[in-house]
């Protein structure tokens, strides 16, 4: 999945402004730049190289007295399905701060971040997901603009058949497996499954 992306070479090089990849400017071609080993989008007029790098997703498994915070998505993809509070990391933002921000935006909760729980590679959508272990500071929550509903669930009551993405299940199960033990090496894709954002 691609998102609209502005291609800009230099402030004065207006010939290199366009939208990619749906409407790649005519002056951009795919080729392997000198000193590189991968095919890139390169401007034929000024040799600007556009690097299409993975997007970083930050989120958290958030608990309050053994119950898990879940958000029902109000936006696509997977609108109406349940997920953990998570989203795109912002430029200039520490990853853990991004996870706390997403929890506030989606569930209006304040977190105590314990540490990094898991790192998941989701290759087909170009994502790296950083999932933290966190606790709610208070049990108050409310649906933010990207959530239809927010709830605290006991483990057995989590809507397992209506989870938005496989990475949600992976993160919940990682949290359950670790329990209250100290964090060590982060969990990763189970059995090297690299399809973590597709619906199950």
C-alpha cells in the first residue's frame, strides 16, 4: 500500500515536484543510482534520488488491573474491528512518546510506558511496528476521533474474532506470555510470518 508522497529535489528545482507513485513526474525514472544496489526513483534533470523507506508504527498493549485496553476502529482499513492504540510515528518524536500520543488520540488515556515489548515486520505494507508495554495511570478512557468505541477487556472477553490485524493478536499474546516479568529482548514475528497487517 502506498500513500501520496511529495517528491522534492531542491527548493529551486520545481521540475521535481510531483506525487508518487500513482502520478510519478515524467522527469523521474526507475534506475539503480551510482554506488547503490537497488532500483530507485531518480530525477533525470538533477539526479535527486527518492528513497521509498518503511513507515514506523508505534503503539502499546495497555492494561489496567489485568484488563486490556482495546479500540474499535472508526477509520479504514478494517473499520469496525478492534485494535490496540497505535499509529504512524511523527518526525522528531521519540518512539515511546509516539505510542503514548496515539493512546491519547484514540482512547483519551495517559500511559506509563514500561518498555519495548515487540518489533514486528509487516513487509507487504512497508511497516515496522514498535509495540510497547504500558499501564494506564487511571481507569478513565473515552473514544477519540479515530475510535468508534473503547473498552477495557478481561483476557477471555477480548473480541478475538474481530481483531483488525494479526499483529494485534501477536502483541496481546506476547504480553500475556511475558506477564509481569521484566522486559528482555523484544518479541518478533511468530515463525518469521511477515504478513502481520493482513486481516486473518
